[in-house]
C-alpha cells in the first residue's frame, strides 16, 4: 500500500492530479455547491458534469494526438478536421428533405467520420510515405482544411434543426451526457487497442528508435499511418459533438486552437513530445486539468481578457513540476547524498 | 620508475546508485606524462570512475585531488576548466555542425563580441593538423566516417590545454592506420607531460601504448600495475576474477570443419549483388551450419555487404537467392520473413530501444513479425524472455528493467536474444563483440559456434581478425569496397589474411 503510494507520488501523473484536485478545491472554496451533483428529469446536473461534458471533444482529439506524438509526430490539422466534420454533417442534414430522421443523421455522421478518416489517411500518407516532417505535413491541412470547410458551408454558418443530431452534443443517456459516453467509449477502445494488443508497444518502439525498429522488422509505415488516421477520425467525432452542441457549423471558429489544447493535455499528461512512451490516463488527466481550468476562470470571475495568462501560469507550474531538472532537485532535497545518475525515473 | 607528483589522486571513491554499488572504496592515481590504462569488464566501474573524475556523477565518499588541490567538480564544465578533457566512447558531437564548429565549440575566437568564423576555421585547422587530419574544417561533421568524427572529438578535447586527457574506448571505431595515427598523437602528448587515461578492450593496444594500468572488478579496485610487469594472461584473470574457465572456453572455441556440403544448396546466394557507392557487386554463398567471416579494414565494405544481405540497404545490382529461389530483400522486414536477421554494428542507433524494458526489447522482433493485432501472450513472452535471459546470462536478470540502464555487453546480449527469438536460419552479426568485456565476448563467440553447429548459417563481422579467424569456416576478404578473395578455414593463417587485406595498399 505504501509502495503503491510512493510509486504514485513519483509518477509523472502525480502533479497533474494534484493540480486538478487543487483547482476543484479552489472552486469549492469559492462556490460551496461546486461539487454537488443533482438529479433533474433523470439527468445529472452540476459543475462536475459540465466538466465531463466539456472535456469530451478535447479528450477525443487529445487521444489521437497522444498516439501521433508517441510516434515522434504531431498533428496540427485536428482543429481543421473538427471544422470540416461539423460542416459536412450540418450541410448534409440542412439540405436533406427530412432533417429530423435518424437515417439522415446517421448518414451525415457516417459521411463526416468517413471524410475525417480520409483526411487522416492523407496526413499519414504525407508523413509516412512521402516523408514530410509531421509539423509541415499537417500544417498543409491545418490551413487548407478551414478553406475546405468554408467551401462546404458556402461561407455561411450553417444551422440545423434536427433533434437526433442534437442528441450527440446535448443528449443524455442513463443520466450522463451522450458525449461523455462517446468519449469514454473511445477512451476505453483506445486503451484496449493499444495495451491489450501490441500496438502500444510497437508505436513506442517506433517513437523511441525508428532505425532500430525498422531493423527489427517493425512495420513503421503502417503504424504511423494508423496513428494519423485515428487522430483525424477522433477529431471528426469531436467535430460532430461541437457542432451538435450549438446545432451549427462554423467553419471559421469550430475547433479553433483545439490542437494546441490537445498537445498541451498530452504534455501535461506526461507524454514527451520527443516521442516514445505515452500515457492515455495521463492525457485524460491533462484534458480534465485544462477544461477545469477554463471553467475555474469563469467561476472565479477572472476577466476574459486575462484568461489566457491565468491558464499559462497554471500550465507552467504543472510543466515545471514535471521537468526532470526540477524533479531531480526536489529528490535531492529529500535524499541529500544522491545525484540521479540517469534522468529521474519516468513512471510508466 | 620515477614518481612525479600525481596530477590526479582519487582516494576511497564510493558511488552508489539506487540498488547498485557502482564503486566501492576505489583509489586511482594519474601521473603527468604517462598513459594509464583503466582495465575491467563491462560493469566493473570504469565509466563510473571516469564520470566521477569529470564531475558527471557526484561521489558519495572519498576525495579527489587535482594538481594538489582537493576538488569536487560540480559538472563536466568545471572539470574541463581544471584541465581535464574527455572523449567518450560514443561520439558526442553535433553531426549537423561543421568540423570547425565542433572542434571549437565554446572556444570560438571572437571579434567585437561576435564569433570570428574565419579565425575559428583557421584555429580548427591548426588543431586538426596536429592530428595529421587533413579534412576541410568547413565540411559538415556528418559527412565524415565515424572514425574521422572520433579524431575530431579528440582534437576538440585538445583545444583546451588539457593536463589530463581521458580517452574512453577511442579506438573501437578506428582501423589500424587510424589507431597508429592516434597512438602517435598520444605519444607526443605524453612527451609533453599530458597525463592520459586510456580505456580500451583491445589488449594489444593497451600493451602497446600504456605505461601503467589500474584494474577494477565489480566496482572494486584490484590493483595498479606497471604494464611491462604484468603478463597478459594474468591481466585477463585479474579482470574476470575467478571465472577462468571462460578463458579456456575461449581458447577451445570449437570450429567444426564443414562436413560434405557439395550436395546441399546454400541457404543464401548473392549473385553480383552490389550498391553504388557502398560496395561493388560481389558473389557470396552462405550454407546452413557454417560461419562465414567478413574480414577487412574499417570502410572496406564489410558492413555495407552485410546490409545488402539483410535488406537494411537496398541493392541496385545483382540478385539474391534464398534456398534456390530468387527473391528481393527490399526491407529488413522481408529479410526477416526469409528468416534472415541482422544485428547492426551501431548498437545504440540501430539496436537498443532504451526506454523499453528488456522483455519488450527481446519480444520486439517476434511481435513485429506477428503484427500488432496478435499480441504474444504474457505467458509465452515470459517463457521466451526467461529462456534467453538464462541462456545468455543477461544481468540484471530482471525482464522489467529498462534496457538503457544495462551495460553495453548486456544490451548486446538482449539484442542477440531479440534475433534468436525470431528463430533465424541466417544470422548476420556486425561487430557483435565490440566494446564488450572479455567474459561476454567469449560467451558470444561460443554461442556463435554453437548456433552454427546446430545448423544456423552465420555471417560474422569483427574488427578483430583473430576472432574472425577463430570462428569462421570460410572468410571473405574485402578491401576498398570490393570483395577480393575468399579463403577456407582450416588452411587460413592470420598472416595470409592480413596480406590479402594489405596487398595493393589502400587507395
């Protein structure tokens, strides 16, 4: 028990969890009812539920980002994919004769997710086959993608009126928001996919040492391609959630800067941008920290103009506490004689 | 022998890492104008002692006196300021900077606060000239061979007027000419009163260049000796301690003469295989159950040949037959599909996955072959890993240890386990014994002989000719990227191969 506790305090996920708890405590001090969850019409309501729901699209994007980053890559285009996916779904529904029909909505969802997958395959092609640096390869779609979304929506904000579509972003099932169910399902699916098969280990091996992996016969091209395809697919689902939430597709602003939040969540979660070892649960905590932070800013009444600054301070604090240098210094304080011979132990 | 005042005196040095006593109560003395060899197996504590001296590791107890004054260096920079320069085993330079920038990094001549590039290049050229190294200071470091990069690293270490020069395995990537060149430089530095700490696994070189040696074993001091007074066999037995039987095994490494094989076809046959700029087209047959040695100097094309046989590089001429069927080895993956495994000479760059565990590293080849979807069960993985950890004596015998925390010899064993686990029919080993200790070396040699006896085809590359000779049934000799001859085991003498390699000289 004590060992488990020590392992936890040494792990990279420890400080992000502390930050999350601190944010929750701060909010509770400010608003005593913060942690309370009440039942209304059979649905759960409360700040915690809001956090979970607001986290859903970001979690989806961040999960894909985690896989891509594990391969030493990065995907800047996810925000654009979010916009395209929303635009396609809304345009299809708006132009269909029967927007309220579940068949229409399912078709729209299928087209949007399918198109997102195609976009991910395109990214993966540029990176793994053509060999373009990931940041440049995905920058192409990051810029072009919003243009594509504009083309699809004809430059307008496309609004729809379709109850089944609304369910994705605002519906409830068994008391919880549908979007939370979707994100949770994807999270479990990715966890199973990476850790119950060898996908996670092989992705890490490619990320840590590509040449050695190649000589070991690892099919790096397929793995990297898969990571980008999954990242865009998840972004597509996130795009459906975001557009369904407001029942509109905004080609310019949907998913704007979500790629940066996702990268941040991954890094806060302890996955190195240098690739290799990744942690899905770390990413989950990272997402919760970011979303809670955003909510905290609102609750504490911080003026919107200084919100980014407030966010930056918290992020810097968490990143500092995770950095090997600072951790080594803290460890040295606890046990004066030892200088870490290797960079501080990284929790798996 | 005269005893001038020591320039470095380390007394009672102890260093402990979590779970490991890396050094226990070790003394070490270095005098001006001597070449002092630090001897010991992998994991004996050589590197740790060097890192203690250069301030990379903090010592837990003991004292370090440099030039009569006690020192505890806060870091490598402090040690350098005190006149201690180091060239590490792995070339630690910036590959995408120029040679001049690398040599002068941190010591660039300045004018009006800005770096004077012309003067930098000129100064670098002077330092390189002292090593008789005739290369363009403005060229990119990465455009040169590892051997040249090593010499650049040494000349970089000499930029600061070092009183103490530490050379950790400087010769492991150098060919005979370059070693001679390096030794000439070392002798001239020695005559100028520089104290040189030299680490090498090549006993011949140690006996050629060093004046004294300090022997470590398992983190403890065995003793300090004058090189001339310590016979080789005694040195080796002091280094490896009680396990003298390993030495005998090394002596009697079985070399089975190839039984009648006229009726069998080769497992792999290369016909006119070549790649422009790497190796001229060559023919080579490798039969099951035999060890084919590749002999030649560094840069003779032995590695390039091996890479073509294993799909690591793609051939642009000729063809390959595996068991009589013509095939193309486009990638390592296709080669592995034909049961051809390749262990690269670049252990760090092309072998070790440092942040993964021993278990994952061993299973990587097998798992890659099966694809990601069909994960090898934990039970099966445990069986495989336990089998190889025991069979190869991997230390620590902990499958969950991160590979980067293992010593070089043990990392090599893990890599061997990775390849053996894929049950290859042809195993290509490029310098499998480089930079590892005598004991592990003997074990790997024995293993190679056993694998061949069990019917595996092995291609074996080593810079140590004796080793190639002892193990191989047949030796292909290379020179200047051309396969120039093939000689068969029993009648081969060392002189004969050396003559082949040397005849005609190098262009």
